[in-house]
């Protein structure tokens, strides 16, 4: 594989990993928000933390190139 092909493959893999991570994040947030109304405050805190941690992970993955 030449350098250009390596770069293309790397970009494709990076996009796939980020897409999968975001899909997992959406599912986790949706699950957290489906809890009973009495627990909604905690659910929103959990959902926010999931988003924050995944955002940090995406930034770290992108900078690891």
C-alpha cells in the first residue's frame, strides 16, 4: 500500500469508529432518558456525562493520528 492509500484507509477507519461511537452514545443517552419521571434529574446528569466523555474520546482519537 502506498502512502496515499494508507491515508485513505486511515480516514475511512477513523470515520467508522467515530460513527460507531456516536451511535453508541445516542443509544446510551436514549436508555438513560427512558427512566421514570422521578429519576429524570439523575438521567439528564448521566446523559450529559456520557456526551462529555464521548466528546473527549473523539477528540483524543482524532489527535492520535
